């Protein structure tokens, strides 16, 4: 793994915290030139400083992934500075818990703008540049929720299902151009995104998920799994084991999940706040 990433020019969106930060630190430790980008510029600088202080190479920049021109600018600036871009990891994301009947259009727009359009903007900006330079690698962050349906977070699921279709199709299209495309679909991870996730019209304190979050995989371990899969150029990187198992069961016997999903939404509704 050290040889594969050494010297690569790698951009990571959402690199200021959580999984993005862990990916940046892991890439820096493996000898990549890391470009940490995030809307949280202070956090991005801190991540870059941590890499540099450990003997790696990193720079940081501001990026709002919901603005296409920003994604184009970042890619072009990096090419101007380093001559190429080898790896684009579209990691920035957000989440939302709430029944569809309680959500506004703004809720939908925010999730789709970040999780879907943010991935598309970053990917196509890098894809066009990589096509001209003769190759490169794009990594898009999906989710287990993009492979199986999950109630109470339908905007999130919708965005991730779209990322799955986009990434799988782009992988085929980019093959003959020398552009590798990898899709990452992890199960639930213990990252700061869950602390920031809005819970709409329900009592978060009565939900099970926040209480058991500490038992799920942390970002450092997840970053290792992802980079190992990217090195092997796996089309879909699914982890941990329960996530792969759920995906396989759903593909062949989707009706079995109906009972689980019914319980999830019924338990969720028990804490719904009626206004």
C-alpha cells in the first residue's frame, strides 16, 4: 500500500473531520501529496498541519462542494500547481433523520446538493481533467443505505442510491480512458456526522442509534479498509461484514427486510412530535 500511494496527488473533500480527515492522514502517512478541502477551512488547515508535522505533505483549501465552479477551480488549481491529479476522493456528505411527511423541500435540497451533486461536481471535474492527462482514479462515497432501502432517512437514501448508479456507470465509461472509479458503501460508522445530523420532529434522546453509535467502526479503521480497496481497484468497497451480508440478503430475498424496516419506522414514530 505504501508504494501505491507514494507521490500521488490526492484531493479529499470533507477532509476537515471524520472519515475525510482519517483518509487524509492515512494518505499522508503513505506518502501521498494530500489536498485537504472542506467548507470548514480552519479544520482543513488543522488536518493539513497534522500531516505536515508528521513528516507528510499536505496543503488545504476552501471548497463548497455544492458549487460546481468551486470544484472546477480546485481541480484546475491543483493541476496548475502539481501538473496532474491522481486521486479524487468525493467524501463530503450530510445526513438527515425524519419521516418524509415532516420534511420540507429545503431538507431535500440540502441533502441532495451535498451528497449527490457534490459528488457529481467533484467527479466530473476530475474526470474531465484525468481524461486529458491519460488516467487517474475517482473514489465516490456511497453507503449501505444506497444498496438497501432504509426508512426515516429517505433523502439520504435517495442521494446514495443515485451515487451508486452514477459511480457504477462512470466506472464502465472511464475504463478505456484509463480512469478508475471506485464506489465505497460502508455500514454505519462512528463519525462526527451523527452528532451534526438533524432529527426532524422526533425526540433524538429516545432514539436507539445515537446510544449505540460507539459500538460501530471508527473512521481510522474505515479509512484503512477504503484505501486497501482503492489500491485493488474494487468496483464496490463494502464493509464491515454485516454490511456485505445485508446487501447479499437484500439482493436475493428482499422481502425478509420488510419486517425489519417496519419495526424501524414504527419504533421511530413512537417518538414523533405531533405539532
